[in-house]
C-alpha cells in the first residue's frame, strides 16, 4: 500500500523529452473584426516639480507640539479615569460579595 508505483519502462518518459508539446503555430483571432485603428490617448504633459506639501514655520511647530501634548494629556486622562472606574467597581462588587456572604451564612443573627 505504501510502496511507490513506478510506471513500466515502455510508458515512462525519457529524461530528454517533455510531456508538454511546444506551443508553436497557434494564432489567436483578433478581438474584433472592425479593422479600425486603436485610440491612443494624447500624451499627458509632465507636471512641474512640486515643493514640499507642508511648510512649517516656528509658530506652526510650536502649535503642533502644543496640540500633540494636549492630545496625549487628554487621552491619558481618559484612560486613567477608565482604569479608576474599573477599580472602584471591582472594590464595590467585592464589598457586596462579602456582605452577601455574611448575610447568607448566618441568617439567624440579624
């Protein structure tokens, strides 16, 4: 079952021959039969070399740095407040679990 199947010597290809015949003499028909000249678009004139798209002045660099700092501070504040909200929620759930456990373990001692 796991032994390789070798073809008999009379059907095996010789090392110098190929199983794929060469593609000679094939002629493709034209896409259409209307014998017109193809439309060649007019050449597009080259655009003049453009300078840098954004030019920074010292004032604009200062504004960009201040804006980046403000974005970092706002995002940091939001993330810290979300972390604080999760921590407060976890602490309150833990306190509620302790209170419920104590109430359910000793129902006669109210």
